[in-house]
């Protein structure tokens, strides 16, 4: 769910601008933690978890997280489940703290209606916190998908450039690897996930 195809982003951005009805050209950015892509899938009758693109194994610790927070998750999704058959909360399963504890950090929601239509937006439920937005980008109405992609990629590189840090520091402390970019106001503009630091880590380990 956190994988973004650059070509698709540009196409969706350009399609949204052609369609119009865009109230705001501002994007908010949220730092993306390292870890495994993970999702909590909620329906009226079940709650499951995925790691990557597959169901999490039964002994995966994400299920302990789901059990601990099931009541809160049910509470915040109850209203939406009245008109949707499935809600997917997408994020990262990550390590944090000196004791390397594990937890789930949400970033996106994908809501599927009874007729099968899908809408993906920034995570806005309040069951486990969701951080703040410390930075943003404002485009003008003449911006196309390619220019937007270039600007978001450049800003992500600025926020996650660890080339001057001693090798291993960013990895050991679990520093963010990229940025998730969301339209600041609800619109047809697409979200974008850009990972930058992973490239630095890969070069160092090669």
C-alpha cells in the first residue's frame, strides 16, 4: 500500500488537474519510518493484518498489536464501516527505542465501498496517534505531474540525506527513510511515497 509508481503518480496528477475542482495545491509531508510495509484490514466481522503483500503469519507480533488496540480501532472505524465494506489502514511495522521495541505506524487509509469503489487518503483516525506535519509544498495551477514529482523527490532527499553521518548511525537509530506526501485538502490529487535513504544504505552495504 505504501508502494508508489512514479509514472502512475504523474498520470493521476495530470488527470486531476485537467478535471479541475482542486481547492488547494498544497501537499503535506510526513516522514516515513523504516520497516516493513504493513496494513490492518478491518471489516464488520473481522480484523486481519498483512506484511508486505501477504497475510501476516499467525505468530507475527503485529497480531498482538491488533489485539491490544482492537477496541480503539473498532471505535474509530465504526462510522465508516456503515457505508464501506472494508477499511485498510496502511503503515509501517517498525522498531523503535534503545530496546528495539516493535510497533505499527499508520500513514494511509484505503476505504472500499459496498459497490467496490476505492478511495485512498491520509490516515486521519485517532486511535494510535499520527504525528504532525512539519513541512509542505505549494504548487501553482500550472504544475504538471512531472514537476510535482521532481519537487517532492528533491524535498525528500533534503529531509533524509544521511550521507554525512557515520555509516550505521541512521540505521541503528531508525531514522526516517523517506516521506509520504498527501494533498493538504481532500481532492483528486494523488498521494506519493518517496524513499531516499534506502539508496544510501544500499550503496554503503554494497
